[in-house]
C-alpha cells in the first residue's frame, strides 16, 4: 500500500484513508473472507442453486464494499456478474472523481437488496470537499457458477450513473450561471426540482455568454450530445453570470406541485401572445425532460389540428350537424368512441366537446389527401420546424401515412408523436391564430433562428376553434377540471392508448386568457381525470 495510507474495518464500515490523492492498495480480501469465502469458490465446490441465503447476501455485499473502499477495483469487479464493466467504473470512482477517502456503510438487507451510504472526500489541486450519497446493490446467483454476485449496473457506484456516463472532478466545462425568472427571482434545482436538467442545459449553452467563470466541481459526464452534464458537488464556486429566462416562478411552483401527485407526469405552460415558456415540470423530477423531449401519441388533444383542417376545407362548421355513431370502419380498421357512446346528428362543436372519434374519422374520405393532416400541423401550427427554445426539444411529428394509419392520426393515435410542449404550443396558436415558437431564453442573447409557420389560421377558423374549446371547458369533457379556472378559457381532453398498457395515458390542454398549458399523466386514464387538474392548477397560478 502507499506510504501513509491506513485501513480500518469498524462495525461494518469500510474505510480507506490515503495520505495522497487516491486510495491505498491494501488487499483486505483475506482478512474478510479467509481466502475462500463466498466470493471465490474452489474448482471442487459444487455449483450452488436455489434462493440466496441471508448469509450469502450479507457476505457478498460486505466483500464487494470492502474491496471498493480499499481501492481494489479488480477484486470488486470479480464479485459482480459483469467484471468487464464493473472494474473500470469502480476504478473511476477513485481516479475520475478524485476521491481521496471513502467510508462505505452498509445498511440492513431488504430481500436481496443491500442499501449503503458512501461518505467520501474529493480532493483536486489542493481543494477538498465532503461528498455523501446513498446507493444500493442487489445480490444475485451467478448463472454459470452459482456464486452469489453483485448484479452490476453503473448506478451501484452512484444512483445517477447510467451506461456510458462517467464521474469527473476538475474545472467545470461551463461557466457558472444564476438563472432567474422573468421578474428576477432566482431559479434553483433545490427549490424547483424539475428544473435540474433544464438549468444544466442552460448553463452549458449560455454560461460564457452571461460573463460567468467556471468553478471546480464533481459531475456526471454525459456521452450524448444535447444532454447536459450533471453537477454533483462543488469544491470551489465560479463567478455566476445572470441568465434571465421566460419562466415565471409562481407558475413553475404550481407546475411542480401539480405533477408531483403522479409517478409519471409532465406539464408545460406557454404565453400565446409571445411564445414565452412560463413553466416546465416533470415527475419524477430531475431526470429526463419528458416535457420537451417526449415522443408519444397525444390522443384527442390533436383533434384541435384535425378540426382546423376540416374547418379550413369547409367540410365541417362548428354549428353544422355531423354524425357521431358508436363506431365506424375505415379501410378494414374499426374505430369507436370511449365506452361506445354515440351522439347521433349533432353540431360539430358538440362532437368536438364530447371528443367523438367517429365524427372525425367519417370525414377522412372527403379530405382526399392522406398527407393533409401533417401539412396542417406543419404549415399552421409549426410542428416539425426545428424549434430553437434554448435547450434541446422535440418539435413533434405527424408523418405521412395511408389507410388505417392515416385515420388513426386524425384522433391523435397511430404514428403521431408529440410532447406537452408541442400540445401547449398548438393550444397557444389556436388562442392567437398565429404560431409563435416557444422559447425559454430570448433570441437576442445568441441570435439563434426561430421557426416560423408558413401561414396563420384564417380568422373564421380560429374563432370556431376557440369557441369549440370554450364549449369543451364549460359544458364538455373538460368542464369538471376547468370549473375553477377563470378568465376566457378553453380546453381539450385526450386519452391515448399505448400498446401494452392496461390504462390509457391522460392528456389535457387548455387556455385561460394569455396562458396556455398542456399535461400528460402516464396511465392516468381519461384526460379530464388526471391531466386536467394538472393543467387547471397551472392556469390558475398564471
């Protein structure tokens, strides 16, 4: 071992303290397992089978954590079911993250899972800082040997590590940023957890432009272009430059609370008159920004675009009767309404407000152009036009289809892909009649190009669309959720059936005066039941 390094095992806590940067190389294996414990078995041993015993789980976890704490990455790797991946990852905890001391404390096993706490010291160029976090490992029986082994994944080393990511400590790659909302209120990931990845991306793109300087940090380095690094620890703060965003702290707080009620949910709020994004929130918070990057069928919320197409072509009018039967057949595919309801011959506005699928499907032959819906989405609503919001985003897709797939698109199913940013923007376009590309940071900061639609909604079409959304919010499927929302309000519900799910995804979009919002709750059922209250909470905060 290195000169001056000390090793101790006290009360189940594995400790290595090195006098220099890095771990000692002391081999604790024989002291723990007696040279032939659970971790290694001789060639004469029989292959073990059956469920793992408590002793096997405890001893395997202890041996792995001991080897890790001792800096023995090769030994730790051999105690996993994937030594090739595990060895470099454990070594990188020392050499990449610059951990000079590690204290690893295992907790009581819960079945085959063993939680543990890592209390480390990170040292870089004379600066040190404590770093404590919790993780867990799972013990499994090896398929070929029967040995109890740690089921390897990068998250064992740190819960935010994924395949391809690595730990690094050094001078940060981007300047520090103090992000503020439109009124100057500071936005932090501690107060607004959903903004974690958003703030990281804003920092990477705009740090230097704001005049900030980088600090010394420990971070998770992403291998994916457009995905920001995640800061885990700050050893020395840089000078933060101020970055003003379009977000509204009050609306953001309401969005955070609203999605937190569900395991998987997202919401975005946009100002129709300008395109400014007022809130973006996801549950779970701090992970993948599904609100901006998600790609899912949006269900009947897309009927806003379909209705615009039908109105523009003169095939329907809000007050003209259309047929809403229980089901229709289109090129061999059967389409039905939720729970098989029918309305008979009613004004098209009623079919829109009650989300009658069949009323829309019956008009496809009259359109006489399978590509028309995608063109309407692009030319009027800006879908697929490479939005430059300030951070990476997916701007929606309505690909050209034929037959039954084209019919499914009319009701937001099939190959249509959207996220709540896209649907909120569609609603915002309906409110004003003109697409304004959503954005988080003013274009004047970096002179980036904004997407522009080739035309706006004709005045009569825009008025009918808004009136139909108003009817939905006051006497249709969105009335219950929107009951407490004031101002000039409108809504559209959606339930998207996704393959393999027993319950549909809940979608909802709405506007109130100069604020539009959209939300999705995974497996939330009817749009008005789950996503509706999320949107209503955000609109009321605006």
